[in-house]
C-alpha cells in the first residue's frame, strides 16, 4: 500500500527538510519547506518484502531510487527508527556505561548491536534503543550528516508537550501490526509500552490489561486514538465495546500543510508531522 499527499509543484531550495520514518514493515517520509514553514509532501509505503533488516534496506533503496521529489538538496534530514527495541530510563539513574543493562530485560541483545539513546531533557527521561544501523549507513551515504531519534521519543515528547489533560489519560497510537500505549496524569508520564497484535482480540486485551494494572475505570478514563485507525474499524468497534470515553486525538503540527495533507484526519500521521 502506498499513500501519497504532495503538491504538484514544490520548492527545491536549500532550506527544505526531509523526515524519514522506517520500520521492518514500511517507510514514510515527509518534506518541510523551511522558508514558508509548510509541509508539502508525505508518502507512506508498505514493504512487500519485509521482516528483516536486510529486506528493509532493499525496500528502502527501491523507494529512494524512485521519486524525483527526493532528488534534491536538503538542509536537514531526520530519521525516525520505528521498532520495539527501546527502554525509557529516568535521568537520575542513567549512566552511559550501562546501556545494555537497561534493554536486556525487554530486548534480546547481541554483542554486535549498536546501542544509543535520546535525551528527553524536558521530561527528565533518557530513551535507550537500538537503531537500524544499516539504514543509518544508507542515509549517510546518500545525504551526508543527519539526525536520528527513536519513534517513542517523538511520540512521548509530543504528547506531553501538546496535551494538557489534568486527569489520567490513555493514548493509543496504532500502526500496522503494533501499537503503543502512553498513559499520563497531570502532564506526567505514568506508562509507555508497545505491543504486537494480529487481531482485534489482541488489541483490546492489552488495552484492558494496562487499564487494570493502573486501576483505571473503563467507564470513566478518556482514551485518545492516534495513527492508523478510524471510527467503524474493527479495532475501534472492539475497544468501544469495553471503553466508553473514546476520542480521536490531534497531531498538533506546528507547520502549515498543503498538497492534500490539510485534508488528512487530524489524528493521523502523528509521528511524521511532529518529527521536524
């Protein structure tokens, strides 16, 4: 599946910025005109040959060998690594000497793995993770220097900066085959976790289990959906059977949007539109 939203004419200046979000199952990119502060292109591609880092790189190379819109100079390039190989650590107990220790309880680590971290200073958190090194190498060879972060860094930071709910609130960000749950209370992070799902029963199980662990009443607490979900979807209908206070979130993108992007439902493309 490919989604394209972009202007028929677009600026090719040295002020444009490119953001790339990549996972084992797909890739999306969007482009920001740094002069007009307008996002004018967004494409989302599902990989036909997915499942391993090697296949992911092959699919990425195919995509980047295609559209002319990527064949231009970029002032900045941002890469967002979308995987479940991460752990949030409070700053006071963080040490660069123990990166593997923070991951080993949730992630199978190999000696050859490269581990890095994002400093989310505004939240007092460090996000330790394993990036896709082969993707980083490819992007460097193609564009030169670039910045990269983990998917969950963008998600958690953007939610806590933009949402002002004082009550305990659950946010569910949905993507193909996985989803993330973020729970906040008075603008403080209570929980972040990512889950793999294959059907709607998996989906509701993890949501209800999280609510139970945090003693949240399904009749009361608000749940905001973000990402790849719509009213009437099987996932949505399943959750609505058990949780009453369901809403769709907003992406709170600080830039103007054109080329059809302004027509997107505001809860979609949360990560891409907040990645600059």
